[in-house]
C-alpha cells in the first residue's frame, strides 16, 4: 500500500470510526492492499460491495 507500519493502525482506526466498526487485529494483519481494507470494512459494516458500473 505504500504506508508505513506506524501509519496503518491509525488509518484503520480512522476508517473504523468513520464506518462505525471495530477492526480486529487479525483483520488488520490481512490488509495488504486498499482493496483488502475495503473488503474488511464492508464485511464488518454488513454491506455488500458496490455493483460493478461496467456491467
């Protein structure tokens, strides 16, 4: 992701606060890309991924 190990927890904390979810440590360790973070937040928030606009 191009983010250092000190900034990642802060980013995840802010995303969790923004979307009103708590991201467990085991999920944090699985976040290697922005897409991973999106999927984790969506799963925890109970929302489906957005529809593919190209379909």
